[in-house]
C-alpha cells in the first residue's frame, strides 16, 4: 500500500505543477492557445491533482 500512496502523491504533485504552469501562462498577455482553453486545462489538472492527493492521504492514514 505504501507504493500506491507514493505513486498517488507523485502523480498528484505532477498534476498540480502542470496546473501551476498553465495558470502562469494564463496570466501572461498574448498567449496561444486561447485563455478559455487554458482555464479548462488548469481546472482539470488542479482537480485531478487534488483528487490524487486526497486518495494518497486516505491510503496513508486509513489503510
């Protein structure tokens, strides 16, 4: 179970770093792809990263 928790932590961190990257790109002017697509990607990556981190915490403390 430690391996699963570690993998979820790593995957969650990677997704959150991707969300931060897209968020920083969103704040800069004149970017491609359009800002609406960047917002969708940011929220999708942040949501996925948050869910992975919650699962990792649940595995770590409750199993």
